[in-house]
C-alpha cells in the first residue's frame, strides 16, 4: 500500500448511498478533511495504541492483525472487538500477508532491514529474517504469500534499484533476489502460483506499470502501462482481474489480465487501500482524502455505494464470510463496517 498522494482534483462524481436499517439515503460528495459523519454501516471502532498501516484477517475470522510503525503488530479479537495481544517486532512494521491456512503471517519492515514472521496460533514473533543493512528506506514495501504456502514474496530496496525477494517458507530463508525496474507499491500471486504481479512506477512516478512475472524463471512476461501512479494493488480470487487505485487521479483501474485491457473507475479522493470480497462481487476502496469507502460492483465496473468513515482511512480487509470490513486510519482506531447494511442502489 502506497502512502497517500495529494490529488489536485477531487472525485468527479457524487455517489448514492443506501444504508439498510437506517434512515440515511442520499448523496455524498466526499467529505475531505472534515469528512461526513460515519454512516450507520460502521457498527464499531476498535481503539489501537497507534495508527495501523495495514490489516489482515485470519481465515477463521477470529483475529485481525494490524502492523504499527512503532515496532509491533496488534492482534485484534474480532468477537470482543478489542486488542487481544501486542506482538513486539522492533523495526517499523508496514505491510502484512497471511498464509492461506492462517497459521503464519509475514510482515514487512519499512526500513527494509527485516521481514517478520508471526506465529498466529499463539500470536508471537516466530522469526525475524534479516534482509541486510539498510541501504535506502522503501516507502511502500509489499508482501504476498503463495496459496500453497511454499513461498513469500517481499519487495526491498538497495542504493541503486528495487528488488523482489523470494522467501522459502519452509526454512524462512531468502531463496532468490531479483531486480525490479519499478518502484513497487503492491504485489500478488496468481491462484495457481505461476505468475507474480507487481504494480509500481518509475522515475518521478507520474504514471505506472504492472509487471507480469513468471514465478519459475522470474522473467518479465509482459508490462501493462498504467495512466497514473498506483497506490495499491488487489487481485481477484480467480486471478482474472487486477484492481489498482491511483491516488492522484482519484480512480481505480480494473485490468483484464488476459488482454491487458483497462477500465477506469472514478472513486473518492486519494484512494489508497483496496480489497476484493471473497465472492468476487465487490471491490472496496478506502478514499483517504474523502473519509469514505467506495464500493465497486465488479460486474459493471461502477461505484454503487459509498460508506462514510472516520478521517483518513488507510488499509482495508474483508472477513472470510464477506460480511464485515475492517479499516485502519491515520489515527489510532480500526473501523468495523457491516457490509450487509450497505446495499447497491436499485438499477445500478
């Protein structure tokens, strides 16, 4: 997930909001710094000890994990909606990815010195993998884990260029180090594990690139040009599409990975965090500058609802059953959204 990029223009269109079980039914135009009041779909906020840069939910839905740049990862009990434990990691934890069985998590270090391996069965630090001495801080380290759990992939930076590191999950050792010619902001693995997708930008990051990489040879299979610099990345569960928020242009790019065709979807100001629900029906995008979450229908590639949340939403994760969303902010809290209270406007 990329740090917010200040947009020169606000989102182009207002979005209709329908909240089930409340009297709110109207139009939001994006609240900016003041932000609209949180909608009735926000059913709880969980106090944190500092602001969370990312969030991931365990596959059994019992825990969420939130990295803090103060040197720890919080384990949230999602039943009581309280912090259950604090896992000390040192460094500056930033991005997190869970294994498919939910027993371990890999957490990047903003200083690019370490990769932290968490044992989520007992909420502890299992190992800290050294990535070497700091050479250049990476603004947006990213991490992904293959579905079979064999490999973890993490971006890292050196003095001259950016790298993709391959971690053998059986031994938690570095099995490969491959140069990238983009500054990466997001990474994902295809469902069968044969392709890696790295979204990033070059030079002054005016525009962007999506690299499609062969996971066996690590050769770049193709490059998909992006019209604006990405601020995040999400892959549909079936691997057919990718979704890329672009902060400066207040859009999300829907990419057909078979053809490389792009669809541009206007959303709220400064989109940052992004997640696809387990069914693949909707994409949820946090809009940092609009204090909202945009809901995209994947069938129509259109925003069909907007949920007002607390100021400066950052990362978002969806529960395994698709019923709840968890949103971190640039303030010490995690918002809980009941997605059943957010419905599409009829006819959209």
